C-alpha cells in the first residue's frame, strides 16, 4: 500500500492530481491524503511518513520550498515531487538543493505526470527490495528518467532533459575552479554515465572547456572548467 500526500491549495488542481494518481496506481493499493497548507503537510508527514509528497511551491503563509527546509529541520526526509508554476531559478535551485525527485511545471500533461510517478515507483521498488543497490540499478533509474523527461520544446538533443541539465548546472556552480565528471556526479547525486552526457553537451555548446590530466597510474582524466 502506497501513501501519497498532495499539498496543493487549489481544490480543483488537487482533485485532478488525485484522479491522475488513481489512473496510474490501482485504488486498492493507494491511500491519498490532501492538504492546502504547509503547516498541515508537516503535521501529516510527522504522523504518517508518506511514501511520496506532491508539493506545490505557492502555498498560503509558508511556501513549498520553505516546507522542504522544515522537513530537514525536523529530521524528515520524504520523497518529494514538485508540481508548480514557479519557473524562477531561486525556487528551482532550492528544490534541487533539498533533493526533490522531479519538478513539473504547470500546466503539465498527464503523460509527464505519469512519467514522474512511474520513475518514483521504480526508484521505490529498487530501494525497498534490497539493502544495497548496484550501479546498474541506479543507472537504470536515472538514465531512464532522462530518456522519459524529453520535451520537444527544449531544443536539447535526444536523451537530455531540462530538469537534469539544471541539476548538472547547479552542481557545477557549487564546484570551485576545475572539476571532473566524478566531482559533478558526486555533487549532483547522479550517475557518472548520466553526468558525462551532459558535460559532453555543455562542452560541445561552448559552455565548458576541457583538458586532459595524465596520472602516473591508470587512464587519463578529462578535467572541465566553466567558460566565463
């Protein structure tokens, strides 16, 4: 049984999100809680520890991103997917900082919503099944997400998504000076296979410059630097 909390102050939107969930997950396997405020969402999360939270940014009094910070302060670490009209970099960077699973911009299609939920279900299944996870299982989660999150309007090459590109750029901005693919993977919490695709794209488009660092032992490492 999955427990999902919808935090949305528009009753119609909240109802639509619930209907979407019930089209993806069998109703007998799903319990949905709904609330319109961050304070109530925090109380519900403390009480029931939902498997997933669908969270809006624009909420009365306390915003969704402020709620993410409150979760950390209360030692709560729920899985969160943001569903919001907030397109500004401040809110998006804050959401990425607190490790949201996905960020959907309103209005979004049922297809995009379904992809986000199915990615969570896959992620949840892998982590629930084993105490330890292989690199192959992680790659299957993250790389499949990249392939699913395509948007023909982004202009990105096939296999790249705006969401993951933003996550990579945020990681790069947090790394001072030169960095390797491994540094970006560690900072962004994505697999090295995934980050390499985005670093190659940023290099091709002139955003990054590179050089090769030769080690005394082992293969040489490509070092990246952000172009001014």
